C-alpha cells in the first residue's frame, strides 16, 4: 500500500481537476444528446461521480477528511435519488410505454 | 504515476462509450466499467473506504437497479430514441466550451500549488468514521431520514394504483 | 357460502404456535432425519454385476424358439408383425429347400427376421399373436449400444441356440 | 517490491487458485455422493474407486458437448455472463487468511493473498458484483424464462445483502476491525465469534444460502417453475462455468463464515501444537483445521439442500425483508447495549 501512495503522490492535483472536468463535461453532453430518460439519468450519475472524485482528491491532497465525508453523503444521496428517479421513470414508462423525454413535453400543458 | 494516466484514459473512454452507444444495456455496462475505474482512482488516492463504498453502492446497488429497469422494459437499439445530428453537434460544442471554461478557470488554481498527499491515512475507515460521527453527526442522522423518505417515496411511486385499472 | 350438498366440511386450521412459526425446529428435525439416513442400508443394486430377480411375467428380449428336435418354429406368417403396435418387427419369408428339414419345422420359414429394439415397447402382443409358439419375450434386458443400427436385432441374436450349439459352447468353456 | 516477495505472492495465489478449483470440482462429486447417502443410495462410483475421477469425466463431457447460442441472443453478453460469474466467484478468496504466517525455509510467509484493512467490505463488494453474471447471462439469452430467473436472482441477492450487511455490523461491534487478518487473530484458541454472535451467525448463514443461490433459496434456477432459470439457454462449457461459479461461491462463503464466526485457522490447544511442531508445521495444522471447517460447511450446504424444500418467492422476500432485517437490527442494538454495558464496568 505504501508503494501505491508514494507513486500517486507525484501526480499533481491539477490532473485530477482536469480529469474530473472532462468526465463532468461528458456527463453534460450525455444529458444534451440523448433522449432516453434512463441514459440521461446515468449521465447525471456520471457528473455526480466526477464531483466525487474531485472532492476525494482535494480531501486527500489537503489532508482534510471533510471532503471524503462529503463524498460519502453524496453517495447516500445518489442512492436515494436513483431509487426515486427510477420509480418515476418506471411510472412514466407504464403510462406512455416509452422512456423518450420528448413525450414528457406534455407536462407543459 | 503511469497507472493514474492509464486508468484516467480508461475512465474517459468508458464514459464516452456510455453516452455514445446506441444500445442502452451496453451503456449501463460501460457505466459500470467507468465506476470500476473510479474505484481504482479512489484506491490510488488511498481513500479505501470510499473505494469500497463506491464499489458496493454504485456498482452493486445503483447499477443493478438501472440494469434491472432496462431489462424489464426491454429497450434495445431499435426502440432507442435518438436526437438529430444537428442537436448532437450543438451539444458537443456546448459541452466543449464548458470544458474550456472549467479548465481555464482551473489555471488560476495553480497558485495553490499543492502537489503531494498530506496525510495519506485520512481515507482509512477509522479516521473517516471519527470525523463522520463527531463533526458530521447531524448530517449523518439527517441522511438516514433522507434515505427513509426516498424508500417510502419509491415504493409509493412504483406501486400500481389499485383504484384505476392502469 | 353454504354448501349445496351439506356435506362440505371446513377444515379448521389452528394458527401456528410461535415454535412452529420460526420453522427452525422443524428444519432441524428434518435434517436429523436425513442425517440418520446416511447410516442406513443402501438400497442400490450394482446392476451389471448384480441382477435383481425378475418377476414371473417379466418381458425382456425376444427369442425365437426351436422345437424339441432343434428346428426353428417360426413360419414367417407375419402375425407378430401385424400385431405389433410399435411396428418393430419385419421379416421376409423363404421356402424350405431339400435337405433343410432338420433346420425348419414347416415348409416356409423366416429368412430375415428383424426386431428394432428402439421401437419395441415390450408389450408382448407378438407373443400372444404367434400361432406356432415361436416367439417369447423371456430374455434378459436389452443391452445398450452406441449406434442406432446395432439396435436392429436379426436372427443371429434372436434365435435361441440349438442343442448342438449349446454343446459346442460348453465344449469351448470346458 | 522485491523479487522474493513477488514470487511468494504468486505462489500463494496459484496454490489458492488450484485449491479452489479442486475443491469446487470435488464439490460436484460430493454433492452427488451426499445426495445419494441421504437417500439410501451409493452415488457415482464407476469412474475410479468411489468415483474419484467422476469430476474429470464430468469436466470432459462439459468440454466436448456442443455449445449452442440461441437465435437473437446477444453474442458478446452471452459469453460475458458466465465468465463474469466465474470471475467474481474467484475474487472473494483473496482476503481470507488461510493460516498463521508460516516459516518456509527461514522466510516468514503470510498465508493470505492480501490483507486490506477493509477486507469485509471488499467481500461484500465482490458478493454484490456476483449479480451481474446472472443478470447479463439471463438477459442475453433472449428467453423470457432466463430473464425471469435473472430478475429473481438480482432481487434476491440485493434483498439478502442488506440483512447480511446488518448481521456483519453487529460482528464488527465485537471485533472492532474490518480486516480479516485481525479478526482471525482475535479468535485465538476457542475464543470464536460464534459464542458472541449466535444470532448474527444464523442470519449470516441464511443470507449466505440466498447469496449463493442454493436450495432452499435457489429460485433463480428452479426447474419446476422456470425450466432452468437464468441458465436455460446455456450448454457445454458455459453452463459448466455457471455451475462451477456456484460451487466456488459455496466454497468462498464457507471460508468467510468459518473465518468470521468459527475462528478460521484457530483451534483449541493450538499453542501447544505450535510449540511442539515449530513454525513450519504448526501453521499447516491450522490450515488443515480451516479446510476442515470449510468442508464441514460445504457438507452443511449440501445437507440442507437435500432436506429442505424450496421457498415460494413471496415467502423468500418476506423472510428477507420482514424477518431477517428486523432481527439483524435487533441484534445490532442488543450487541451495542451489551458492549456499552460491559465497557462501563
């Protein structure tokens, strides 16, 4: 384990920033280009995870455990969010037999 | 060092595959792979607890739910709704500019100049637990209420309405 | 609901007691029973080495009988083939030539007599149909083979050995 | 990372791998033998004396059978399913300590592939991954019975994972550690965790049955309702992989149970034995003891299989959610109360 840590210590924090922002951007693009509600949901998860990674990196580099505790809370929240979100999607699918978000336009009227 | 870049490359590849694969089931599987690489990142950061929690919560529970729902809905490539190419291109351009903005703003952070892990033992269960149950005790309790309400909400939503025949 | 015949009895099911509801005692009891069976006498018959006793009316492999002089009884009348519900029996008849009287009892005999053991259901109707008492299902269990064609038994396997053959076999054994 | 260290680890991994495979292979024979004995039969005894070569014959048969891929099946995922099942079943054995550190020609070799200090959580994660093999295989078969089996398997595994985790939390209150190595060392002699956590062990045992899809919880592969469950469409070696994964799972969960609750390699009088046999043979006796415990658990799995009938699906869910989870929570509360009580005085 010690070997691992000493090897990772040489990676600058900046690279974690860049990696997380790339993943976050991919998540954003995913939300924009897909119409399948589940895939959009998954892209949101991807964005959440990018933030998680960044928080963990910050916490590890600054030596402050608060960041990792935050990640823990985000994971708990993500679990709750997925449960409710998927339940909503299942309801939508039951009513419209599709998960196309364009159908949800009807919510406007 | 090299391991980090290798894993990062895998992370980016898999997450790109998530959003560009047509078959939703493949998307879910690629997302699982992405989360697996995230787990490796956490291990590399010596955040062992988070690594395992990520493993259990994301890969073991959340993604199984996704897979479950997708398999039961029987969505596949043929029924997958896709947006037009124009929207796709615009979305990619928008995302790209977001990325440029983000990275541009991070340039400012260089001044902070921290490039070594200070206390590597911070991610161990013991230390994390102490912080969690002392400084963050109230949020911890509140999150349990959140989980409970989410559980009730999910059950209520997914339950078939008995009154009408839908 | 009142039953029409008035004979309906409603079985009264008592609610299970706590001990019954936790199931574990019942499970342990069952496991005790199965465990005791490990030490009981095994019921297995080691088949090729040991054979179980066949019953009186056991129907096994067919055999084509000979009469007391060692002549084949079958006259290829075809009644067995006709009666066979599985259509397992085929035969071609031939006329007895001069000098073959010691082989066949009547003027007509079966030159080819084949039973497809894969089709045969061992019902014994051929036995009943035979007017000459030539076929009996008194043999052993039909052995297994690797090829389907090996299950078509010809006269070489079906006709019972003559007395001379038996003596020859004994000679070899002795 | 010196070379000797690397060799040592590779050796431990290879031995463990071979051991796991052998035990899994012979579990298939043992299953048939146990079934036969419990039913007053003798079981397979034709291939070699007492049928010892039966696993080889079965394996050979598996290999040479025709493999069919159903029309409309997803080719890649159809292959990925059994491979994933096999892979995840192997992963668990990495953190189990097989014995005390052994003196091997003057070198102290720890008999554990790796000691991560979140070992129990790791096992947990691996177990939760086991669902994917079943789900992917069942879905990729393009068969509604397979899909039903897969869905059943997934919901069963997720449901029982919760009760399993809660029962482990009560154990953690006793052990104060997540590392298998520390937990095994704590149970020196006969100071086994089972004496402190009998209820927790019972819950864990039931959950282990459910997680390995063994009777009485083998609903994902019940022949009477689902014509074979998630592996309906599989044949030949892929089918063999699924079957093998089940037996390896059984082996690993037996090892976990033996280590967590029944002292692992510890046995009464081990100090005496260690003193007299030295640091090479002493630990080996410990390994033998652990293997004995594991085999006893495997026998128990089989014994239950040939005794208890299958649960109905709603009964299974009721048992998981309405009985085991409340019981496990009660167990945590009681354990915590007792520990605080004894700490005070």
